[in-house]
C-alpha cells in the first residue's frame, strides 16, 4: 500500500495550481492511492527479458507530399473576401498562441 497522505495531495495540487476543498483532497487521496498501489503490483512483474517497445502493430505514419493546385480567380477572390484583413496576398488570422 502506498504511503500517501493529505500533505502529498496538497503538494501535488499546488504544483498543478489546483485549489481543492477538503472533500476533494480525500477523494484524490483515495484515487491516487489506488493508482499507486496498482503501479506497485505492475512493478512486481518480471520484465527483464522483454524488449522496450513503442508500438507493436508495425503500422507507420503515412505521409504525402503537399501538392499545389491551381484554382480559378473567382475561387481565390471568394476566399480572400471571407477574411477581414489581408496584407498583399497573405490572409491575416487571429493569434493562436500568446507569449
């Protein structure tokens, strides 16, 4: 059985920037104890002769080359007109990531 206590839960919650009420702390204590107890059971399995594996199906990513295809001026104009802002032939979109 793992030796977690409420202090451990509070420390992990602090690292995750979670504010937990006492009821949630008890719930997390119970759940994480069960998870770590299960991991301890798995650690008892002898895996000495088992090779490291990333995946076992043999499947690989299938990629294709990007192909540029032409389209009519009407199509290009239609797409450009859907954007509120552009700069030369570049269409401006909202920022996805902020610094």
